């Protein structure tokens, strides 16, 4: 109303409020009233921004490369940026009055193009394809120290290279070369693997033969040990048998000596008995038979005496006419005999 307005800016916008060519207020995310006819507003985005790029460069071996990446930056000194580019906004509509805000990323991309060209110019095609990280790092370092970047009040947050590709024909040639190299390496790997398998098989065969030889040697040693053990056992057995035979011979010799001694003793005893009997018989020959009978009957028991009496009767039976043995006499004899028993 009557040119007085209210403006409210979001965080991420650094605002300069000019009046009569002088800054009367500045800051990020401001809100204020102003008189549109005498006030100018400048709003510089200070948040981080991304600027994608894609360049076509030539390697040192004259091969075309397509480099695709992204530049990340933010405005760190809004006053410098506002001096280099026009970030003035329409006080009525609050839109930028020029396209300079879009030119900031374009200028930075141009600077990145120059830095990328410098990084790639000394690399071959194959080196460039595999050097995206080192190229991005070199471009970042170059932009961070560039005077134009500092004059724009911009801080380079990072540079990333997404892809570095040759043209399609070159890519096919590289693929064919790489494929051949891979096949060659595969053939070499197969050859080495086969040689390794043959070598391993030879080692295994040799190990098996060595094992068989060792087993055979061990079996021979075992057989020799067994034979030696059997020989020792047989020798021991023979020694035991010889010792047993010597013992038996000694026993037989002792038995022979014993038998000889016993025979001699028995012979001597028989001679002694014969001599004693001969002496007794000589004495008996000189004695009266009746006396001998009396001596014989002196120590004889009743049974023998009765037997001899009956024997005498039997010897003189022809001279005896009648002999009466009464039952009382026979009972008396039997009773006496029973009592003596």
C-alpha cells in the first residue's frame, strides 16, 4: 500500500537491503518492511549447489574422451558474489531481474572444463579411463586455488567424475583388445593350472611310490624282526631242551648211582642175612631135634600147638587104632580159641 511492502526470505538466502546505494541491512533469512520505490534488494543463495557437467576432451594419444561428472559448491562470501554478478531481485515480484544467478554455475563449469583439460592432456586413453579419481582430485585442487573462484566468493566443496568413456568405435576396439587379453590370460591360467595339476599328480605319484617303498621297507623290517624273534625263540628253546637233557642225564646218572648203591646194599644185606642164616643153621645142625622142637613150642600159641598136635597125630595115624574126639572136647577147643581171639 503506497509502495510499502513486507519481505520474508528463507534461510539459505543472504539478503542485502540497499537504500540510496548503501547497504542498510544484510543477513541470511531476513524479514523486514521496505519502501519499494527507494529500496533495492539483493538475494544471494548461500546453500550448497550441484553443477553437473559433461565434456569432450582429447587424450595425449589423440583419442576422444567423454568426461561426465558433477561440481559441488557454495557461496562463502556473498558480498563478492553480489559484486561480480547481478543477484538483484524485483522489489515488487521478488524475482531476479537478470539471468546472472544461472551464470555462476556456468562460470564454474567453464573453469572445471579448463582444469579437466589440463588434467587429461598428459594421459593416454587407457590411463585416462582408469584415472577418474585422480582427475577429480586434481580438478578440485585446481579450482580451490583458482583466483576467479575466489573472486566469485565461492567455495568448491567437491568434484566427482562419474564416467570417462571413449567413442563407441574406440570402446569396441578396446573391448576386443581387452577380450583377447583376457582370453590369453585365461589360456595362460588354464595352461598353468594344467601344469600345476600335472606337477601335483607327479608329486602325488612320487609320494605314493615313496610311501610304498617305505611300507615295503617297514614290512621287510617287520619280517626280519619276526624271523630274528623266531630264531631267538628257537635258540632259547634249544638251549632249554639241552639244559633239560643235561638235567635228565644228571638225574639218570644219579638214579644209576642210586640203583648201583641200592643193589650193592641189597647184595650186602642178602650176604649178611645168608651169613647169619648159615651161622644159625650150623648151630641148629649140631643140636638135638627134640630140643629144637621144645624150643620151637616154647613160644608158640595154643592154636599152633593144637595144629602141631593134630599134625603129629596125622603123621602117626597108621599106629593109632581109634581116636575119639568128643563134642565137649571140640566145643572146649573152639570156645578157648574164640576167647583167645
